[in-house]
C-alpha cells in the first residue's frame, strides 16, 4: 500500500523538479540546486498530502 504512494510522490517530485529547471533557465530566479530541492520537496509532499486526503475520502 505504501510503496505505490511513495512511487507516485517521487515521480511527481521529479516532474516538478524538471519543470522548475526549465522555468529557471528562462528566468534565472534561484540557484539551480536549491530550486531543484525545493521543487522536488513541494511536489513530493503535495502528492503525499493529496493521496492521503483522497484515500481517507474513499474509505468513508
């Protein structure tokens, strides 16, 4: 049960990191490493939150 949730969260985090790198190339806002880390964490945690909330609703 936990494994598919974590895999989905990691894939979401990777997608967000990649997207942020493309945006960074266009805007040059932050250092690239910090941008990748923040984007990955945002995508990962957001995905975990969404899956947790949705799974609670499905059980009810």
